[in-house]
C-alpha cells in the first residue's frame, strides 16, 4: 500500500457535515471522496465537472425583453402590493 500524507482543508462545519453524510450514504468517508475528486481531476486534466456562471434560459430572456416594453412594469412602486399587481397583470 502506498504511503499517505496528511492534508488540512478549511471548510465550513455545516458543509463538511452535509458532505460527510452524503459520502457515508455512498459507503465512503471524506478522505476517500477527496481522493476520488483528485483522481478525477487528474483524469480530466482539470475540474471533473463544468464550472460556469448561471445564465438565464431563453424563456427568462424573453420575459425580460417583454418587461422592457411594458410601461406598467417600471417602478418606483408605492408598495409591494402595487409591484405584485403589476407583475400579475
């Protein structure tokens, strides 16, 4: 068996707990999951998943364009109720 070294990661406690629970349900611990991540990164020569900015889809873009031309959709509104009424019109 290969000699293993130690690594220290700084991570939020709740994120660590959620990840540990997930990996436990998959039959592994955090160390094993981290090792899998590194092996996949080496295999892909980068991150083993897509990293991108969230972008609105075509339906959202169409709604945004329609809202640009809608006089009733521009504020300022006097109240949240007035804004919601304009949104629901």
